[in-house]
C-alpha cells in the first residue's frame, strides 16, 4: 500500500519505520539531535506547505529517509492501519 504525505510525495507503507508527533518528540534533546544529524546528512525532506505536525522515518533502498509533513501523526497512523491511501 502507498501513503500520501504531501507535496505529491507518496511512500510505500512497508518502508515506514516510525511515525512521530513533532511537538512531543522534539521536547527530548535526543530527538532534536537525531533530526539535526539527519538534516546535516541530507536525509530529511520537507513535504508540507503549512506548519509541520509530524515526521515519518522510512527505510528506502537500505537508507534512512525522514519526511516532515503537515499531516498529524494520528491521521497517518489511522490511514496506514485502515489501508487508506
């Protein structure tokens, strides 16, 4: 199944490692450090037009990729669980 994240970005749901709420996870220094390292390495793609609400960590071709999206983590999780694209 495929999942739309925004900005015409579609990923395979089987590639998802984790779905995270941006507000809650970035309270932790370790999460902020992880995102900073990923951004420095060029592994982050912003796929939102408005205020970002969550990020999705994926494994694509053996590499980690993080997508910043305006879709709430609860909505993404519900779409994945219900098979909604």
